[in-house]
C-alpha cells in the first residue's frame, strides 16, 4: 500500500484550532498524486495527451480532528473496476501510533477529451480491469 507522511501546518487550521474539513481532501489528493508519480505517471504529459483522471465521488468518514504540528501518514490503495472507473481506499493516520483520523473511498474516472477512456498505460498503473 502506498503512503506518504506530512506535518499539519498552522494555516490549515480553522478558528477552532483544528484542521478544516476541506483540507483533508487536499491531503488525500496529494497522496494520490504522489502514488501516480511512484508508478511512472507524468501528469503534465497525460494532460498534454488530453487524458485526465477526474474525481467522481468522495466518501469521507471523519474519526478525530487534527491540530497544527500533528504528524500524519496518508495511504492510497488503488483498484480498478471496469475500463474507466478507478477507486482509492485511503486513510489518514495520526503518527506515531497510527491512530485512525479519517477513512475515505475516492472514486475517479479516466476521461479523454471529456469522454470515458482507457489509455494503454492504465493497466500498468492500476492493474487490469475487473
């Protein structure tokens, strides 16, 4: 399972002193993008070819808040269903104990020029369609 680590920054917190709920989406997206780099995806090259991975649905279960200075591990476990639909099971874990902070299921689609597409590289990145 792919993962990255980061430290919560002051400006990501709201007036209550906790991470704003929208910031979690940024954390999850960052982990997905880093996963892409780890399997050889070149985001600029894909865009130049007219290929985009677009978010279709985000299901987030918030378990506990984060505060400035907290160190977290963000996971991204990709899977594929059908030719065009991609899933990422993701977690945010508070370090060092890896206590759960958030669980997410992200659904994305691969599109080319606005239409569903399955570029030849997708099997190498996400495995064959099930």
